[in-house]
C-alpha cells in the first residue's frame, strides 16, 4: 500500500535551516507530482511546495526564495530544504501525493522555529 514517511523535523533557531525527507513506497513514484504541505496550530493545512514528475517546482509566496523542493526518483524520495527559517514556519510538515484523485499523507514531522 501507499506509504509516505517523513523525517528531518526538529527545533531550530530563527534564521536556521532544516532539511526534510519523505520516503515513498507502494506506488510508481517517478510518474506522480509530489508536495509538501504544512499545518500550523489552529490553522488550515496549506501547500508549501510542489514538484512535478518532470521536476518543475512551485512554492507558496510565504516560502519562495527560502525553501527548495527536490526529488530523487531513483530513491523514491522527495526533499524540502528550508533556509532562513522564521517562527511563522512552525508547523507539522506533511508529504503528499494524489493518486486516482485521492490525497495520501504521511504522518507528518514537527518543525519548530524558536529562540
């Protein structure tokens, strides 16, 4: 079955960096767009970044220029490199793929930006 396993979250000071990974299995990873969403306390889940099967990327305005999404189709893994982190980036970050119209999610990884 489809599995998405995120890793790499943690506590970081403002201005710091974190790298997230999402290991995927159970589907033909290379042909699907992948995305990172995030959900802050008391807020709706929102798209942070997406990458197509061909490697084209898109970003939320709030993270543009600071976050970089990438994928390694040989390793069935999607990455999110986060730089210049701000307290407002604090959220649970979820890996996402839409298969046959249905969203599939990982368990999420907590990112906390605080001094």
